[in-house]
C-alpha cells in the first residue's frame, strides 16, 4: 500500500511536499513519514529533503546515477574519468564511482555502494559542460582538461595510456586550454597535447 502511494509521485526524486500531497498529510507529518520509510528501506535519502524510492534506485543505470550525482551537490557536472568513459574516450571504467566537478567543496559520498566524488575547481574553470538527457556533463575535451588541471596540481591520477585520442578534438582542447593555468598548459605540452604552453 505504502509503495503504491509513493509510486503516484511521478518525479525521479522528490521531497516532503510530494509525500504530503499523495498521502494527504501535513508537510511535518510527511517529514516523519519520509524518515520512517528510509529506515524501512522503501526510500533512500539523497540529501536534505531529496528522496528516491529504493526500487527506483536499485534499478538505476549509469545515466540515472548521473542525474543523482548532479542533485547531491548543486552546482556540479559529471567530468574527469566518468565523463571520458561515458564518451568512450578511455578504456578505464570505474564501476559505481561517479566523478563530478564542483565549485563549493571537495567531498565524497557513498550511497548504498555508489560513490559520488566531487572535486572543487576554481570558479573560473566552471564551464565547458552541457545538459544531456537531463544531466549536466562536461564535453569530452573539458573532462580531459579538468583531469589535466587536477593532475598538474597533484590532485588527480589519469591513465593517459588508456585514452582514445581520436575521441578528442585537438583544436577544441587547444582553445579551451587557454583558460587554464600555465602549469596545466605546460603539462599538456609535455604529453604532446599542446604545441605551445
């Protein structure tokens, strides 16, 4: 019965207000109900006042997890190896590990075995992403440059030998790289991705 009522909520993620509406109860009661359903395993709490049905979570594929990743920390976008793997630009795939770039803070959250990692970058580097199928994700070139940027500061490790360079537009890499610090451009030059540093 409870699950049937919850299934009336059409959204992937929802809050107390949605629970209050389908159950015909006050938002305060809905908050208590939500906590109880989390304990019973019917709901999973993504963050404060953001829930998903546990059956929906368990059936979620990569793209749904990308949507959840965007919600856990706002603003953020999928990037680094996760985005490169999505574009098939690397043979490295991290199972149930989702990397995002954010401007608030670096943090890692484990939700029922799925790890969401957020890496803070300078606000001036928060660009080069698009909305695709409802989630925000870096372009292949920006995901690549985000990785090199963090590597140039000793904050990331990317298996360069696993990259499929044919999936990257070199002219776009060159154009976007102009917004990155000199040490990042020097590292790109060292690995043969830039002609000038």
